[in-house]
C-alpha cells in the first residue's frame, strides 16, 4: 500500500512539474516605423494686406489613420480602430511623428481644427471670424518625409 501511495505521489509531482515547467514565449511585436509630417498653417487674417498669414500659436491639427492600413494581412470582418493624433501650431508651423508601414502607403487624413480670431478688415477695423480648416490628406510610407501646407 505504501508503494502505491509513493508511486501516485511521484506521478502527481511529475505531472505538475511538466505543466508548470513549460512557458510559452510571449509574442512581442516589432514597433511600427515612424515618419514625420510637417508644414505651415495659414489663414487670411488680415484683409488690409495681400496674402495669407500664419495662424495663432496653439491652433490644433488632427491626424487620423485607420489602423487596418498598418497591418500587412488584415483579418476579414475585424473592425479596426481609427487612430487619432494631434499637434499644435507654433510660429505658423507644425510637425508630428506618425506610425506608418513598410508594405504599402498609409492614408492619413489631416484636419486643421476650427478656431476664432479677430480678422483685420480692409479699413483696419477688426471683426471676429470663425476660421474653418480644409481637410487634407497624405499617403505615408517608411523612409520618407512629408510636407503638407494647410490653409483656412
């Protein structure tokens, strides 16, 4: 009887060590390559002079990427998230690092956020105006740099 208990105890320990000793290697995905998208942002802020002026500092620019574009072999029927990034304008310029891919171009939608500011009129008076940005886009891919100038 003692032999049977000893054999069962050893067998149980062997089974436990077998299942607890194995660890699966955890999958660690490689980071996505990044690209820089930059440019100027202008609006007709002064009607008394010809041309467009830089928008105020702090004006936001939003970038949207469908995450399915970042996957080489997307899963049929799976709903992929839309990734959103933003940056602010400083001295009329913006710059941002965005994820991209190696296998194909990644469409990026660029939307300057609407803002209100005083617009200098032709008679040098001021009028508060809401500036509405035009949506732009660019296709990014690893190893390139992109310049997109935006206007309101």
